[in-house]
C-alpha cells in the first residue's frame, strides 16, 4: 500500500469527520428544547464523529512514526488545524450538555 496516498486519505478523513461533528453539534443545539430525542441523536452523532477523527488521527501518527521527515511537517499542519477545529466543536458539545 502506498503510504503517501494513505496519509493523504487519512488527513481528508480527519477533516471530514470534524466537518460532520460540527454539523451534528450545530443541529443538536438548534433542536435542543424543541425536539429532545432528535437533539440527543445529533449530539451523539457529533461525539461519534469526534471518536472517528481521533482514531484516524492516531493512524496518521503511526504512519508518521516510520515515514520520511516531510510527513512530520504535514502531520503537524493537519494536527494544528484539527486541534483548533476540535476545540470549537467541543465548546458546542459542552453548550449542548448544559
């Protein structure tokens, strides 16, 4: 398997999971108090997407541990962006739980 291709795919997957987690967290907040059952479902989906993102990010880290040095820089960039985005999503999830 081509590790460069796999690394790029995992980076894309991480961003897709974050996008979905954010979308579901926003929907949960919108529905909170209006339709609790649906709101809870969207909150749960948001949490699940974050779990997927964490597993994919861990797989990227494994690839980086045995890859050439330039992978490290790409991993750092993805990690920095993902970390900031994840913080925003966590705030929304926390707001939902209040």
